């Protein structure tokens, strides 16, 4: 099992862009109105998780 | 595909920049990733009536409601009323933001700009390190759009600037994370935009109630991201609504999540590139209102671009007059309000209550610092010390 990374629950994401604006790694992109985390770039700092107004982002072990 | 200018984003900042650039003769393409301009709405929909002075909107279809002013409600429920003309950039009209954005885009198109929907900017187009346009994607197909000037009007995400090497990433301290319901079947008919303050209500932010009509209102919350926990905005918003009998029985017509930059404006000009609106962090850091700032900055950006195209000069020295012009106008206000935001963030609920108690009967016709301070301090002398930073600021 690898390191934990941020993962967006597509069912909950409302495409506000907040997580993208604060990610220090430029690891999140918006695609078809859903935020998507690129596992390669994420350092699991947790900033996006804390920021999401609807709680759509969580840690996942890969 | 080659244009003088490619604008990324069809929000107010993008459409206004495009309009004024096109009016001065530039060939302009706006690209927008959404399939409909302005939809989904991500906004509290409050705006100052100063918007009329810009003459960029026809008719009245974009206006949902007319406001007499704002009411600030302190943590203990004390209310301070402000007339609309001094209540800030978010009070005057309540909008239909989707129609508003579409009218602004229509204005740009009527002035000669073209608009491409369903089109993502995916990177900056460069040649020997020089910005040459943007790489775009539409229905899975990638292509290049060449342009002498790229305008990043891509909102809070501000990717265009980031891809061009500018520092656009926000500190959580400079972002409000938001949620909002548009509630119908609410039991009131008000002509005031209400702002509720308090660390328990909305840490580092506020709850707003903007009436869109007789029994319909936008009820939203903004929390400073640095004070937030996952999903906190939504939880606190639900709590607020449930504790207000006039809102509790409302039914949501719309739900949205949002993010508002509340930092200071950032570097917004490079060779062949301008950032405008939320992308340049041109937002009032106290209220989180960015519509007026986007329009003001967009107009200046568009006019500067017009001149640049005329002279066929696209370097930073040419484009920087955009930033210089704003420095003496918009940026002065935004910077002052950022300092005020920092002071407000440091205030205890108790202080806010005292402030509101002192001001609840104050006639705001006389907005001189002296009369205001007198009114504040005569009732609660201990406020004098708490207000020292404000008084210092007012001398600047
Ligand atoms: C919940 C909430 C409530 C608010 N309430 C108010 C209010 O009451 N009053 C007020 O004045 N302000 C308010 N604001 C702030 C206001 O909405 C913004 O300041 C304003 O929208 C900024 O305009 P803009 O044109 O810069 O950006 P936006 O309106 O965000 O437009 C950016 C556009 O760019 C597009 N885009 C982004 N990336 C790309 C890409 N890569 N390719 C193509 N297109 C792209 C987006 O789809 C979008 O259409 C609120 C904001 C939020 C989130
Ligand atoms: S902050 Fe949350 S709702 Fe907003 S785009 Fe990111 S995952 Fe989606
Ligand atoms: S956890 Fe940190 S690095 Fe990973 S996506 Fe979220 S903000 Fe970016």
C-alpha cells in the first residue's frame, strides 16, 4: 500500500474551484465540472481537504 | 487559428475586457469551458448600483430585486443599518447572475468579439519562452489558438497565470470557502441585504441573506479556509437556517459551493499576458464582492489592450499601464480593505457586539472619522483601544 493521497468524491463535488486555487502542488484540475487530483503530484498536505465547503475530498491509501 | 487577443473565461472580467478590446478595433476570441455562459451560478448575486455608471448592460432583465441598504447583524443579534450608497459593492441590486453574465457576453459579441463554448484552455502556448496564445481542447480535440495577447479571466482557479509562471496559488488565509441555498417559500419581504457576523456563525467570514424577491432569497455562508474543516461551510449554513424561523421552512431551488479569493491583488501583467478579475485576486477582501472590481478592471484591461494593438506592442512595459491605472483607484481601496479585514479577523465577538451597540442608532450621513469615533466611544469607552488600528488606517 502506498502513501495516502487526496481523492475527490465525484458525487459530492460542485466544481467551485476552491481546492484548485489553494493546492500548493498544482495537483488538481477541473474536468467535466469535477475536480480531479493527480496522484503523482499530490503530497497529501490536506489543504484541499480542509478547504472543500461540502466535504467532497478525503484521504485515500493507494 | 489566430486573433489579436484570446480571453480565457466568459465571466464579467472576461466579457468586459473582450468588449472594450473589441471596441477599440482588436480581433478578440473568448473561450469558455462551460456549455452556457453564467451557468451554473456561483454567486450571492449582490451588486452596487454603481454598475449603472459603466453602461455595459441593456434593459433590466438582469435585476431581480432593488435594495434599500444593508443590515449588519452582530454575534448577539444587534443590527446596524447602512444605506445602499455606503454599504459597499455588494448592496444595491440583487441579480439574476446567469442573465447578467449573458448580457455582458452579448455586449462583447455585439462589439465584435467571438465566443467559443465547451472550450477548455489546457495550457499556455509558447515559442522560445514567449507567450504565443493558448492550447485549447474542445470535445476531446486539442488545438492551438495563437494570439498576441492572452487574457487570463479564468476566475478563482487562475490557472492561466500559474501556467505562465506567476504566483497565483492562494494561502488558505486568503480564501473564503462558501456554500449557498436559494430558498423559496421563506416568510419575509425585505429590501435589505443582511450580513450576520460571529465566530460561531461563520469563522472568518459571514452569513448573507440577499432577498431575490418577495418570498425568495439567497442564503449563503463564507468561511476563511484557514479556519475551516472539511464540509464546515455546509454544516454551519444548515445550522444557521435551522435556527432562523423565517428561513427554516424555505425550500431550496438551487444549491451551490463556491470559493472567493480575499487576498490582495497579485502581479497581473507579463509580456503578452494580462490577468483580470478573480484570477488577479481583484476582490474586496472584506465582503468578498468581486463583480464591481471585475468590471472596473476589465474596462481598464480592454482599453489598454486596444492601445497595445494599435501600437503593435505587447511587452510588459506597454501592458503595465493597466496595473498602474488601477493602482491609484481600485487597488487603493482593495489594499485598505485588506488591512481592515486583518483587523476585523482579530476582533473578539464581544468587541463586535460593542461596536454594533454603539452604531445601531448612528446616522451614517456624517461619515467623518471623528464623528464615527465619538459615537462609538461615548457608549463603550473601552472600544477606543480596540479601534486604534482603524484610526491609524484612516490617516493613511
Ligand atoms: C458563493 C459566492 C458568492 C459571491 N457573491 C458575490 C456577490 O454577492 N457580489 C459580488 O460582487 N461578488 C460575489 N462573489 C464573487 C464573484 O462571483 C466573483 O468575483 C466574480 O464572478 C469574478 O468574475 P470573473 O469574471 O473574474 O470570474 P468568474 O465569474 O469566475 O468567471 C471565470 C470563467 O472562466 C471560466 N474558466 C475557468 N477556467 C477556464 C479554462 N481553463 N478554460 C476555459 N474557461 C475557463 C469559468 O468557467 C468561468 O466561466 C461571490 C462568489 C462566490 C463564490
Ligand atoms: S473544493 Fe470541493 S466542491 Fe470545490 S471543486 Fe474542490 S472538490 Fe469540488
Ligand atoms: S492534499 Fe495538498 S497537494 Fe494533495 S491535492 Fe490536496 S492541496 Fe494538493
